[in-house]
């Protein structure tokens, strides 16, 4: 798997959840992108999003499993659909790759098993089980795992330890804010040093603002690991905001200044830093991703 880095960089997909909402998926409660898995009428929209990212140049796509974590399903009294929804996300990703006719890797998205953007872990044993159970469903059909938008070294280590039995490559997606600090208050450099011994395939900044990447870049450059970034185009993620509680579109807004051409510009900056993985997160569309190909 490490030979994927023989290219100067790999193109990741963009923000699946926000793209689904933009295409007409009506989110139920805090289920967000998982709503599109619940209702068959939305399944083609999921595939269309995957295919549009692939056609835009994505060489790795993430499964649409960010919202199908067990805790959110429990919140909505549909925990009994956990296996079904996660399997559906995997099935749709595999069908999309097959229909594209392209050589594209599938990464199993393993989100925070409690709240996103917050370091609170809740019941640790339950968190470990939830990471493991979601990974087990995805394992047979994905090429790697992506630990998606994690906010503390403890959360990252729990995630890694929970999936080690699968003996599958994984990328760690670290969420951080200003001055290179995670929501836990830890410095990005210290967190990377803690997790290096687990031998991740790569590390990324995950759902992060461009300005915050600039603050944190030295921690990535000096890590000695392949690294990259999935930036978002939200206006702002307020401190302490729980995205589980409302529609991100309403709460966070969209940074209209981060156009596809601006995204191309900052992607080149990341590549010049030495980044090997370039993609996007919330509000980064196939049009944004298409601009990365021109940098080869």
C-alpha cells in the first residue's frame, strides 16, 4: 500500500455530507449524511456524488459512514439499523468505483464515536466497541481505514487500537484549530509524535481551515510521515459547538471566498510543503477537486 506514494501526490475526495445536502437530501435530526442511507430514494444521489468526485480526479474516496456511527443512531432510536446502514454505504461506494471503470481506492470512514470537534470521549469501552463494530462491517470491502476528524491523542489511540486486529493500512485524520492546537489543547506536533509508533500509512489535517493549516504545517513537515490535508470551506466552527445538534449548513455557513480556483491555489501551497494527500472536507465540491489534477 505504501507504493501509492510513488506519485507526487494522491487526490482525495471532498465533502460528501454537505454535497448530499446540496443535492436535496433532507437531514433527519442529527443523522446528517446517514439520512441518505436510510431512504432508498437517496441512494443514487450518494453514488452520483462518489462518481462526480471520481470523475473530478479523486483516487481515494471515503465511504459515507460519518453519520452512521452507533451513537447517532441510538439518539434516533434506530440503532437496530447500524449494520444495514454501514453496509449500504460500503455497497454504494463499491458500486460507484466499479461503474467509474477507474482504479480508485476506498477508505472506510471511521468518525468520532462520540461528538465531532470535541475531545469528550464518554464511555471508553463503548467507544472501542463502536469503532471496532463499524470497522468490522467495512473491512471486507475497503482498501484502508480513515480515522476521520479526531480531536485528541487519546481518541486517536483508541481508534487505532480498536482496528488493529484487521491488520489494514490506515490514515489518521486529525482535527485542529488555531495555533496548531487540537480541541483537547494538545499541540499537533506532540500528537503526531505520540501516534507515530502505530505506523499509520499517513496523517492528515481533517476538516480544518486553511489558515489553521498554515499555523500547524511544521508539525506535519517535521513528522517524517506522509501527510496531507482535507480542508473545509465553513465560515467558522465555533468553540464548543456540537454538530450533532443541528444542520451544519445553518450553523456554520459557507466560505464563499474558497472558490475552486482558490482551492487550487492553496492545494499547490500544500504540495510545495511536501503534502502527499490532497482533498477536501465540508463544502469542498467535485468542482474544487477537479482543479487539483491541473497541478500534476
